[in-house]
C-alpha cells in the first residue's frame, strides 16, 4: 500500500509542477502585457503633461513605476523611460529641479545611453539632464541640447509616441473637442487585453464614460463603462476575447443621463483602429458580450472544477479498527491512496470566488481484523466538505492567476498507519495468522479549517488548468494535513 501511495503522490506532485512550469511561460506573457501597459501609461502621462495637468501626469507615472516594481521590471528600459518622464514632470510642472535630477539619475542607472524624449525637450530640462549625467556637478562637457538631439533614442517599446502639443483637440472633429484627452493606440499585441484611459476636464458634465470596441470581423460595437482611475482620468480595457484578429476598432464616449454623447474620442462611424500582431493564436469571441458593461461584474460567473490529489499529515491516537492500539510515536503519515476533490462556485466579483469543495478520500492496503469468529473491516474511505472563499491575486490579467483561499468545513481525514509486525498464533487479530503487519487508519476531525493557495492557468476562454495546495487543521481529533491537488476547471 505504501508503494502505491508513494507512487501516486509522486505522480500528483509531478503534475503539480507541470502546472507550475506552464505558469512560468505565462509569466513571460504577463511581463509583455505589463510593458505594454506601462508604455501606454507613459503616453497618457505625456498627454496630461502637455495639457498642463501636472498632478494627473505625476499620478499616472507613479502608478506606472509601482506596476513596474510589482512586475519585476525594475531594470527594464520602459522603467528608465518612466523615470525620465517623472523627472520632466517634476521639473517642468512643479519646478522642483533637484528632485527631477534624482529621477534622471535613476533612469541613467538603468540605461546609461537613455536621453530625454525629444518632443519634451526644453533648455531647462536639458541643463538638468546634463547635470544628472555628469553626476551632479552642474557642468556638461557638451551643449545639452545637442547631446539630446544626437544621442540614440530608447528602444521602441520604452519610448512613448510623441503627442502633439497642444493636446489633440486640433486634430479631432468638433464633436471631439469637448476635452477628452487621449493619445490613440495604433498597435498592440494580439490576444492581450488593451488598457484605454482618457483625461476629462473638470468642466465637462456627463453621467458615464463608455469604451466601445468592435473585434475584427464583428458588425456591432460592444460596450464597457469606464471607471475613474485617478482624478480626472477614466480607464477600461478591451478584453483579450476581442483582440484575436488582425485589428480592433474602438472609441470613447461621454454620455449624459439621457444617453446622449457630450464628448467623444473617435465615433461609431470613424473609430480609432488598433493593429494587432504577435501574441497568441486568435481567441474566439463570445457572442453574448454585447451586454458587457464593466460594472464590476466578472466576465465568468460560475466555476466548476475537478481535481485529483493526495496528501499527508500528522497522525496521533488510536486506530479506527484497532481501538486498543495507539500509534507510538505520533508522526507523519500518508492520507491513503488519494482523493477526488470536485469544486462548485460562483464569482461574487472578478477577484472573489465563493465555493463548495468536496473531498472523497480512497484508502487501500489496510488489514482487516478477525476476532471472535467475526471480521472487522478497516476503513476504505473518508469524506469531508468545505465552504471556501478564494481571492485572485494581482490584476487578474494574462493567463496566469495565482490565488489564496480560506476554507472551513466538516467530515473526516484519515491517515494510514502501521502498528508493527505481530506474530498471530491463531486466527485472530490482524489477518488470519502468522507474521502480519497491522495496517490501520487514524481519523481526524470532524471540524476542519485551514488556508490554501495555488494557480489557475488559462488554456482557453473557459477552460483552465488548476493546481491547489490545501491545508486542514482537524479538531477535536487532531491533525494538520496538507493536500496537493491538480485538475481542470471551467468558468462560464
């Protein structure tokens, strides 16, 4: 029995690490998404800066630097470019030269050949940047402006597209000149979410801000309500389900309480178009996304998962069948051959799943007891049920979704133990005589509670691989058990 249990445990652990290895690949995709998002935030900050909305520009750049830090992009060229823009905003918008020079120095520490963004260069900024390059001496060996013009620019993904100055009001129709500030996105990665943000002047009166998008090949626009992400700035995403083709069209519209547009960026007849390239294979678009208003409701509401696994934990006390024998000393033991753990849930929000998980444990290899002419069969299963709350971690984008959970429930968890080899001189006790190992189970519970965690890896829009590590504290019959489960999950 121990050999079978160990082999099964090994297989489950190998499967769990396969899920984790697939997650590593997803991390690379997530980094690409983070770079694209930070690049767009830089563009938005430049647009706000040129519109003289210095507070907005500073907030957006701070968010971009926080995202770079959380995504592990501290030494990426896009982070250097973000420090450059932060220095420009601090000096040009707030007249804080020393603080701005510190931002320039951080950028140079990441990328020594970086230079100021050409469209934002002023003599004052050139002088401060030259001081940062010289280590703060205040002198530069060459005229600052010339150095900026002749030096190479940052890599394409690091440098935001130059925005016209003043903001794009001159380039838009009269209906768009109400003040929506947005640097149109012209290209993005296929199969990834695309973040759209707009700036809104304080004097614009509207009831809601809507992002409308049309996937390649679709005839109708779909809508999502945008949320305020900073003072005077609204944001929403074009979901990955809409970016599987060669392009996606979009426009942004500010509506009054009657649903009439009071300001737009792009229109239904003349939308803005994003060219899509690279990335994953096209994702089929869901036909029911026409009501996809982003009001906080998750895209998928129902969750069904089926997992297989095994576990181990602390075994102490008497056997379930051999009541007169206690394990000595107490110690770690396997939780049988393994368990089936189906889970059924409902996404209360895009990051919170409420669910019920069952645990049916199958046990083999125990020895029955024969006494007084009667067989006493040892346990071959254990059952428990849990109410769970699961939280997705991070921003929920990309294919990898780490999560943390808390569970409480009731039932039993059994561990398989061997009480030792006994010489049975007559047909009584373990087995039917001779040298026998008394293999029994020890049950824990019936009250069970504990945290867990794991990862979801999206295979398709509705199908995911799942790896779980669940822990359970059993009382009053004590154990601390650890289960490792792998399986598949559907979200719809």
